């Protein structure tokens, strides 16, 4: 751990000026002594407040297709190599997807995320999602994010034309660590999909999962890569090691490390939506609220195959901080 006290406010000033932290500075955030944590979070908050004030964006996931995935991602309970007992079902019907959006509106959610397992959508699946999106857009002032895997140019264009505002395809980890996590597709495959999303005119959403055996330098490299990719929204997931997955025995994180990661991503991607995502509850634990001093976005409700905190508890957490929900994300 780095014991030398730094002027973390200088990091905030650099970020607000658009200047990139050096690798050494990025590492210093992750390796700082825990006594520096509140000073780091205060500096990250200066950047967050400059660009987003005290508003918090809420997102909700619907697991539109569960299991049945041919990919071998080591973190995922839905992958072909997972032995985790998860529900397996084909793509939900249109009415179910629309009803999920209505429930999201009731929870003050601004972005509704339609997520389906698999390498990429079939023609029938894409048609079903497009029909649902069109109806949702006709009924509700809501941002729609889709996460359906690898896309062709034509599929990306069709989603954009249907009204999908944002598309998620996470880098997940650094290029140098990628082969340790997945073998059925490459890091470059993921980058290419995000570039296709940008080309179509949809807003690119891409983030990471921390706690999968990567080094601190690889975490910094991932933050740099997402800046280079110019992702508008960056979900920062913390590994929830699920029994039955190849990474079930991973236990690298503590709440203080997670907060430093969020601060790092805010410093390196100052203007972007930083979202505390999967694994928030089990990794940040009683320090969840502090995450919003760096991040300006969270998921409410459940995740894909794991339970999340009740939306009412998230609303109360935001209120207790003196922050406010940004109900419309459009």
C-alpha cells in the first residue's frame, strides 16, 4: 500500500480540466492506505458534483432470456461451463417485457435494460425485442438499453430505428487479462461490437467486472480503455462469486477497495455516467451509500440471476445522502 499522503484534490482538478491521470497516479488511488479513503472519495465527489450535481440515475434490468448460453465466461452463472442452478428460459414474450417497463416506471427508473443471454440474438429474438421496444416507447417516456450480445451492423441499425437509446456490451476486464476469463470470444470482438453500436447512433454502454484476478494495473488499463472507447455509460460491477461457476472461489474485494475503484473510474472518465452495478450489495456492504460520492448511477431491483436490494431501500439511501433521483433519463 502507498503510505505517502497525496493531494487528491489535484486529481479532481486534473479530471475536471480533462487531463488524464498517469498510470502511476491511477495506481496510487487503488493502492492508497485506507486512512486516505475519505479524502479520495471527497475528491471524486468534486468531479461527480461538477458534472452531475447530486442527481442519481436509476436503471432496472429485466432478464429477458436466462441460461442457454454457449459462451464460457468464467464469472457467469448462465454460461455453458456453469453448474450454478439458474432458471433457463427462452426470450420472454412482448407483453412481459412491456409490463417490466411499467413496473420500472413505478420505481422511478429512468433507464430500462432488456438483457438476454447468448452470443447474439437470433432473427426471431430481435423481432420480439423490437416489437416490445416500439410499444414501450409509445407508452412511456423511458430510455431503453438493450444487451443482447454481439451484433451485426444490420441488427444494430434495426435496434436504433426501433427506438433503442443505448446498447450495453461490457469489456469486462483488460485486454491482457481477457483470455483468463473467456475463450469463446475475444476482447477485440467486444470492442468491435461497441464500435458498431456507436456507428448505428445508439449510445454506447460498456463497463467492467472487478475482482476476477486482475492486477491493479489491469484495472487502470480497463478504465483507460473505456475512456478511449468513449463509452457514455460505464457500469462498474464487482464480482459476486457464484457457486458452480469457474470463479466461485474468488474473494479479492473489500468495501474500501471497491470505493477506490469507483473513485478511479470517476477520475479517468469524469464526464461519463459511472454506475455501481452487479455485486454492489455483497461487496460494498454497509458502505454502499459512499459509492454515490463517485458514481452517479445505480441499478435497482434484482440483477440477472442474483438478488439486489429493494428499490425502496435504494430510494431511502439516496434521500439520506441528500441526493435526488433523476426520474427522466431522456
